[in-house]
C-alpha cells in the first residue's frame, strides 16, 4: 500500500475533567512531512495542518525554493497575481501576524519523514505564497519589517493539496504522544484490524 510516515511533535498536554470524576489527558500533536518539488533534488520539511484552508509558503521559504530567479522556480504564480499591486493581493492572518500573498500552483511529491525513498505520487498543490508581512497603521495595511514572530515553516493545508483524496491514519498507543501517523492512498482495512485508531478521507476540491 502506498503510504508515507509522518513525524509528530507534542505541542501540549492538558488534563480535562469528564463526567463521573474521570480525568482524560488530551495531547496536542503537530504532524510533519517532507515535500519534494517535481524536478528538484532536495525535499523540505512541512507542517501537515488540516485546519489550514490552503497550503502556505512563508516569505523566507519560497525565496529559498525559487533561488536567484523567482520566475524560473517550481512555484507558478497565477496570472492575475503576477503583476498585481500589493494592496490588491489577498490578506492572510496566521499566528497573530498578517501577510499579503500571491496564489500559486506547485507540483510536490510527498516524502516519508524518515525514509527519503518512500514517496507518494506527485500532487499539484494550490498555495498562498506570502509576499510581505503587513500591519494596520493609520487606517490602512502597510508593509512592515519581518521579525522573529510569525509563520516560518511551509504548511500543507487541507484544500487542493497533498491531503486531497488520501487517508490520514493514526495508529493506537497507550501513550497518545507516541501514536504513529501515516498518509496513504488507500483506505485502511475494513473492519479495522486493530492497528488503525482513526482515519479520514480528505475529499478532493472540485
């Protein structure tokens, strides 16, 4: 079965009271994969975020990806955004910071977090490519200098990306922080064989 392993990181642990005096521990996990632009030979770490509507490329990440010639890299900016004025570009806010972004397409190969030879099929990804950070000042959005805050990692979102039509699977473990996570092309066995805690098929965007 074509599938790749996702790395995980514990962000937080919370003890939540339940009816009957029981206490449940809720573990917040962040999942990571690697993505390889088609035609490139170097993969990049990316956060897998089912809460993000589209994939996101921070300013520093896409500049490194494109190299010295931004028109020759793997990111293909949609025509209406190529020469658009900054004020007319879409506004995105994440982690308390706001950005102007150009929309683009990029062909990415999802790569296993621990084995560079295990990969899924290339996928065309729609992404918001952050151009500059902005702030609200004197009644309008104006560019501001980058600082240590804000988004620094590539994010693979739920819409029109590597999650489309695939299954996100979590394997059970007595310690929730040690569950294995997989992204795969085929559904887990039915009925579940015991090695699948939950799975969800991410439907493709029409």
